[in-house]
């Protein structure tokens, strides 16, 4: 398997020093997230749909209602651009021009393969549950045939992609470093909170270990 995902379409033209194309770097950004934005064109209208995603090996997987527009368009072979972004910090410079954001992002280009085989579809959907909460799939009630039919699964081969990453302090004009203006980075992070039980849950039911594990940094 070719490790580099760099192609003419994914090569950064500006701030090229922030580009990363090795699978390990791209997968690191993908595996740190849960939500993506899928861009495509339907009847001449550009659209961007936010949705959950997960990675299984060298594939990026999304799902949705079998009746959704996104599924219909992508399953018909439309080209797509899938993006994932993490905002890690606010970069406060000594001038408005040099203010920035520390971030990690990935862009994956390609066409989706609709998963038609029910067994493969179930395997892919299990990957979503186990990606978020390892061990939960085995505790759930069995899925129904109708639920599987109503759920579409689309797979993108990760063959053409790039990551773009900014880290570090502000980069000011050399003559501005001596100005009496505070400069630095305000870190931002997304963290899980305390689990909130369903109102109709048995009050004596303890929070299971696989849910507790989500809240531990």
C-alpha cells in the first residue's frame, strides 16, 4: 500500500509547509474526530452535509438514511470532498493581520462505494459503535432487517488526501516583537462531560464501564 496520499489535487499551494501526506499523519487527524463535512454537487447546486464518520483500515465510512439526498447523490457516483477539522487554539498575535488558529485538518477526495451486502453493512456499522464506545455493540438489542435496509453505508477509499496542520506561537513581523502587546496561544479542547441518563432509564442502573471510560482523559 502506497504510504503517501499526495496527488496534484491534494498538494498545498499556499503555506505548503503545513501540508502532510503520509497515511500515518492523515489517519492521526481522522482518528481524533467523529464528525466530518461531505461536499458534493447535486443538479448544479454545491452542498455540504455534516455527518458522523469512522475509519476502518484504509477506508473512510459514513452512513445515513437510504432516502437521504446525500446518499442518493453519492451512491450514483458523484465526486466528493470529505473534510475533518479540529480547532486546537486561538493564536493571538501583535497585529490583527497575524492572528491565526492552531488546527489539524484533513481533506479526502474520491467517490463513494455504496455497501450493498447486508453482512458487510453490519460489519461496517459495528465499526461505528465500537469506534465510539468499544464493547457496546455486544450489549445492544439485535438490529432488525428493516433497520439495516433503512440505513445506507458509503465507503471512501483513502487514496487521495492531505492533512494541513498549524501549531505553535504567533508569527509576527520582526519589528513587532518588542511591542508591549500580549501575544500567545489560547488552547481549545473538546472534552466529554458527565453522562446524563435517559429519563426513562431504571434509576438503579449504574453507568456501565464502557461509558465511564469515555469520560476519562
